[in-house]
């Protein structure tokens, strides 16, 4: 094989820079996934805590109603004692009416207590699922972290392999071309280079001049006047 032309070196560098971009985005994807999964865990944990708070409130509500029931029952016992010792008929009758009214109120209260206890049961029954969800999402996050850590190690290894290849290939460039290359890469990364496509810049599709085309044909590089990309002849043409 003949000595590599500037174009073929730049072409290789462009491919390596694309690999690096890809590796960097793969590396960045891991923490994003972890953040999404952490958010999910946070949500189910909030659900579990909300449910616990709702249960506490429902129990308190049921307790209060039961307390009220006991004091109402005590009041009735009290009224019945008074009625049994009533001297006047009128007093006896009034106390009887009061007792009947209180007994009606107690029936309503008993229904309310039943409802409140049913609500407590209902929430209690939801608790195992809420707890399971927290466990499930905690495990999933742990699993994901391990997997991403392993993947990151592989990607870092690949990255250092590609970086040393990059350095090696960069050293093949003549000093002046290397400076231009380094400048475009510094500003635009892999997007600082493009192949020519049908006499146009492969990046911005600007028509290239005859002089630029002959430069490219000779295996050199050219700079797109429109977008500033470092251009090289695409592989099929050189
Ligand atoms: Zn261009």
C-alpha cells in the first residue's frame, strides 16, 4: 500500500472522532438511565409514605368515632338512671324522649364507625403492594447501577483504545494540516469534518470550487468556505 494521503488520514480521523462521539454518548446515557430509575423509586416511595399517612388518618378518624360512641352510650346509661329515679311524670317523659333521640344518633354513629373501619381495612390491604413496589424498584435500581458500572468500564476501556489510536493517526498528519484539523475538531468535534459529495460539501451541501475539487482529487483536504468543515474526498472516489 502506498503512503497514506492526507485525505485518507483525515478520513480515518473522522471515523475515529465519530467513534469517540458515540462512546461519549453511550457513557452519558448510563447516568441518565440511573436518574430516570431513581425518580421512579422516589415516586413509589412517596406513594408508600402517602398511603401510610392516609392509614394513620383513617385510624384516627375511626378511633374518634368509637370514643364518641362510648361517651354517647355512657350518657344514655346516665339518662336511664335519672329516668328510673324521676319523681314527676313530665320529667320521666322528657328523659325518655332524650334517650330515644340519643339512641337514634348512636345508630347513625355505629354506621359511620363501620364505614370508617372498612376504610381502614381497605387501606391496610393496599400496603403490601406499596411495600413490594418500593422493594421492586430498589432492586431494579441496584441492578441497573451494577449493569451500567460494568458497561462504563467496558466503554472506558474502548475509549482509551480509540484515543491512543487517534493519537497515533494524528501524528501521521503534516504539521500545518494537523493544526487546521485540531482547530476544527476543537470547535466542532467530529462535525468539523465532512467528505465531499458530488462536488459539494457533505456537511452543508455548498458547491465546491474547481480549485477545491482538484485539491481533493489530488488526495489533499480543503476547507468549505461556507461552513468551515475540513473536507476530504469520499472513499469511493479516491
Ligand atoms: Zn460546508
